[in-house]
């Protein structure tokens, strides 16, 4: 069970990096699914995720964007991740989303009866 969560979390963190290498429609759909999921999981960062999602289509005309979003490959990539991401535990999802947003993970650990800042 933990292995599946680790694999899902790793995939979530790695997807934006994959999109920088190439951006076929299936990867764009998958990334859009990640940003949409993260906006729901971490509403405080939803504007940041929306901005990052908008950058996926930077330099394209509205016609090109509509053509990509209307394609079967884009929808396949989007649907694939929208089926997987909700299976993540809430804490794993929040950590993964914070990792791609650049927002530091803030956790407190109880050490010796006192709250101490957590480590990433």
C-alpha cells in the first residue's frame, strides 16, 4: 500500500519536469489534471497552480489551445491522472502539490515536548 502511494507521489512530483522536456498533448492533459487536482487539495495555492497551468500553453494561439484540449490524446492523459490522483492520501497529496508549487512544506514535530519545525 505504501509503495503505491510512493509511486503516485513520485509521479506527481515528476510530471512538471517531464513537460519541460517535451509537450505532446497527452502530457499537457496529464499536467492539467495535476494542477487541477492540486488546486482542490491546496486551495490556498490554487492561483499559483492556475498560473502554472496557464504556462503550459504559453506562446500558443487560442485556436491552437482549443485544438490541443479537444484532442483525444489530451483527454486520455487528463483522464488517466484524474483516475489515479484521488487515491493518494491527503497528506501525500498536499506534500506532492507543495513540492511542485515551490511552497515550503510546513510541519511541526513534537521533540522533547516542544514544537520544532519539521524538515522536508
